[in-house]
C-alpha cells in the first residue's frame, strides 16, 4: 500500500491522462504499461552495459542496437516535447511491435502496441512523472502499479476485472503457496492472484529462492495465467514484471472453449475468481468439460475446469456465486456431490453481498477443495464473513484504520474492530479447523459440518442450511392476566362514560 507523496505522484499520472483527453481507464493503463515496459527495458540494458564494461566485451544480445539508442528511455525523456513525441510514435512503438518475436511473455503481448497519447505535452508530462517515481525496487514498482490498477475500479469501468486485494490476500494466506507449487489462474485478468502468491512466497520462503534452480522455477514455471482479453494480458504481464517475476506464463486462452487436455493435471494450486457470464452455447464449450458436468452455466464449467487442471493432491481456492452452493439442477447437485464424495471439500467461506460493489451486489462464497480422486471429505468448515473492513455499499469506504485493515493487520483488533473486519479471525480459525473449530456449536460464526449431514441435505453447501439461530426468549404474560386487565379497563371506561353523561344533563 502506498501513501503520502508517492500516492500523490501516481494520482498526477492519472489526472494528466484524464485532463489530456484519455478518459477510458483501461486505455490509461495500457499506455502506462507500454511506457513502463520501455523504461524497464532501458533499466535492463543499463545492467547489461555495466556487465559488458566490466568484462571488456560488447553485449552479444543488446535490447537496443547501435541505430536504436534514441529509443531508450534515458535518451528521449529529456528531449523537447515535439521531438520526444515523434521518437515515441515513430520509433519506440514500432520497436515494441518488432519485439513480438522475442521469447519473453512481455514482448509477446507488446506486439500489438498502439500509441494513443494525443499530444506531445501530455507525453512529456506523463514521462516526467513516471521518471520521478522511486521504482528502483520491485516492491515499490508493484505497489505503484497496483494502485493504478485500483483506480480502474474507482473510475467506474471494468471493475469486474479486479477482485479486492484484501479478499485475494485472504485466499492466498489460507492456501499458503509453496516454492515448489505450480500456480494457475485460468481467468487471470490483471494477475492479482498470481502477484499476491508471488509476494507471499517471497516473504515466507525467501531463503529457498536463493538457489538457482528454485529461482528459475519462480521466474519461469511457477505462475500461469490465462485470459482472452489482450489488454488484460498486457496489464497482467506488466503487473508480474513489476513485482519481480521475470518471465511468467501469461497467455491467451479461452479457458472454457479450448480443450483442457494439454493443461490437465499440471497445477498444484488454483486461485481464481472467474467471470460468471450466465450460459455458454454447448457448441462453444470444450467437450472434455461437458463430460465432467453437462451444463451451460459458466460457474459450473469453471469448477469442472479447475478439477481437470489440478494434479492429484492439488488444492484450489475459488470464488463462486451463491447459486453454486444451493442450485437445484441436476448439474449443480452432481458437481457438489463430486466435490464432497469424490474429492476433498475443505471449506466454504461465505462473503458479504457488498464485497464486489459497486459493480455487482451478487452474493458469493469461496470454495476450498483438494483434488484427490478418492474422496477424503470428513467434515467441511464453514465461516460467515459478515464484515471485510469496508462499508458494504457502493462507496466501499474503510471502516477501520489502515493498520487494522486486511488479513494480517499490524495492530491488534479489538472486539469492536472485529465487528468491522472479520478477515484476521477467519484466517486464525482456518488453521484450527481440524482441532478446536470442531468443538464450536453451529450457532457460532464458524463451525464444521459432517459429510453425512451434508449428504442428507442433498449436498447443499449453503451456510444458512446448517447454521443454527438462537432466538432470544421473550417472556409474555399469561392470557388470563391479560383478560383480567381488559375487563378492569372496560369497567373503568364504562364508569367514566356514565360520569360524562351525568355532567352533560
């Protein structure tokens, strides 16, 4: 999270685009992405130049050839606005498109780069601000980019591409990514789940990343993201790069339409919040998914896809609409039966309905499950998240101080704070789900339910199906006492009426 002067500088980037005539937030992010990529290439070339000078040999594979030196960030950033504009439009962007044949995922996604900044003055203003940002460390770079991404949502467009970061953090902290994992998000958008997984591994397993083989796995084969929106692929790739992942597998793939056979059983962890667009035409749906569950519902097809992509022993944390938990169609029931009986359903975490406002008020839950192909569900843990630290209206304002927000706040929470932010409590109870949590009554905020009870309810996974509500006992008077009072009041009224008549005659 960035604050203070740095946040003001990023706000200036955003405002410069809007006042300069670019009001589409995705287009803003696209142009920023291109410029940051060029800046990053120049930084890498500086490192290569220093190495070449140190060993006294020319760089055998420079990013910029002798005739392309004017295209480097350091060489056009201080030029006059009209000259810099011509260099970027006629030199830098054609250069980016030529890089499309490079093996890196970033170069691949830059091959369709379009320069849409309308004026030299706007380009100069944005370049100056980006150049002044202290982005020499990947954590700062990542925070800056994440803050820009958050402004896509606050701008009121395309917010569906972005899952709230604190919800992503909860899912990552609960699944605890490991250095040996192969992590996949089949609908990655801006790559938020992959970025936070990488951040978790860097924090919790820093020493293990020092080894060459493990570092290579981290940079090249640990993170995999698919999307069918080229803009999202560019933005997601840059998000990963600025968080220190050098060459992740971020690529175009229509996850529900293409056969999953080439990706089957490849991944040990899936984290996702896939789009739920209603129904797909069967002719556009991969046949191997229809074999798992015969349905047109995208939310069920994605669950079938997750099961195919996971290797045995692989685990998943995925957001689903509430309808998946209680839907009454044959496909709904069969998929829930599979999760409970054939795999290991670990938990159902109910989220409050306002988590995705202002873009959607749909109720959702997080399903945690492990692919076993041999069952293993004993008891399922349920947690009812009633507050996530933000207001559940369209404004989504913080309800607690920043040091008490999120999954791992830096300050302890009071009981009043917990009423506004349940996420730290959810994480704590999750790790006790096989011990003390099994002793909790079903009247509590979290509890476990035996598989037999779930099967008896037709594999309904709604938390409300199993939660017991304790109604406050209200003491009422005996009916005979109430009748006696009524009779007394009637006599008093009759007596008063007679007295009133006497006064009028």
